[in-house]
C-alpha cells in the first residue's frame, strides 16, 4: 500500500494519477474534504480507500494499519495558503502533523517523501538547500522551514528514506479548488474567457510591470521527481523541485494569450498587503538534485502552459 496525504488536493491527486499510470492502485488517500469540491480531483483516480486526515492520524497512532504493508508515505497534505496568518493553525497542521508521520515512518522503516516549499527561502536569492539561505517571509514558509529543521536533527541517524521536496511555483490540472491560491496561469485563462483581458501586477521591488520572476514548474514534472525518489529509496535529503530557470509573469501571460489567440494584457497596482512578504524572484538551484543522479528535464513555461491550457479548455 502507498499512502498519499493531501491526495484529494492539487499535487496529491496528480501524484495518485502518476502512481496509477505505473500500475499502483492499492493507494490510501488521506485528506480533509470540508471543501467538498476537491472530490472532483479523485474521480479519475484508482484508489483502495479514503480516510479523513484526523481519523487517519488517530488510527496510525493506534497501530490500526499493518506497517509492513506500507511501501511509502507521500506527505503532500498541508495548509498551503501563503496569506494565512493563524500561526497556531498553521503549525499544528503543517508542522506537528508532519512530525507524527515522520516518527511513524522512522519507527517502522517506511520511506517518507514530503512536500516542503521554496517559501523557506523568502527574499534570499541563493535558493540553495542550506540554512544560511533560508529566511521565510510568512508563517506558511516558517511552518515548512521549521519541519525541514526538525528533519535535519535526525538526518544522520535515519532508519529509512526521508526526502523533503522544496516545490517552487507549481501549476497545472486539479488546482481549481485552491481559489485565490491557484496559479497565475489558471487565473489568467479565466480572465481572458470572461473579459478578454489578462491582468498582472505593476512593477514592485525593483522589477518592471509583470517582470517579477518565478520558477514556474508544471505539476507532472513535480510528480516525476516524487516518483524518481520512490525508485531510489537509498537517497535522502532536501531537494529543490523547480525547473532551475526563472521566468517572468509576462512570460506566463504571453503563453496564455498565445494559446487563446486573443486578449489584451493590463497591469494593476501591486497590493499593499503583499508588500514585504512577497517573493519577487525564485529560481531553483538544482545542484543537489543533479548530484544524486536525477537528470529529469523540466518543461519551460511555454511548454507547460500549452499543456495546461489544452487540459483546461478541452
């Protein structure tokens, strides 16, 4: 059995589909369906069972599951809302829950592959998996940073694989339920269909209009990296998961416009509430990922957005 927490979410459901494509269907999906719309992400998935995240943790602690039957746990579940400032909720959901799963996996020698985030780097532009370059700008980033720190305390005495994947700006199918936190590509596609106008932020933090740059990574590439580590259980560590190539928001907008072959680009004032807690530039440093033998080639914005638009508009 493979367990995927957050399996009804954006990356989690794509991971389940990726596992299905490999022939795995003995999959336990763990999630919180308070937002019932997420069920749609599982309709195309083949799974063995679904479990609420709180019930799952309780059963895990009661040894309800046969640990020897668990091939791996992919921990994708988290509150990923970067504008959420309830620190108690964030740390309980993203940090304490992760610690419980981590210790369970270590106790039973189960591979544990979890979602970290590029948000741990904050405004530092080095993007290397080293403490010196980590300075989160919000409590979401801190919750991911703190669990990475917790893992580091044990990294020299592991009983089984532990991999933290620092996701950069992921976009692609199954993110509709994320609302305001869905990708810019998703929102721009909706805008053009509604008003024939796409809108980006004006210049900020030394960048021109729409020229803030991010490492935009297509979700199927993120799935591929997760599965690569499943295939290589001897490798542990923290690894950036992005393309290694920063591109501007203008690049995303132009790719959306090129697909629709219509529309205009406008710029709106940069929101006051984002100033000081916004990453204007991200770019994954892939040295560590390449050093352990992963030579996977990531899609460019132009390639990924084309695939995504085809899926969104089918």
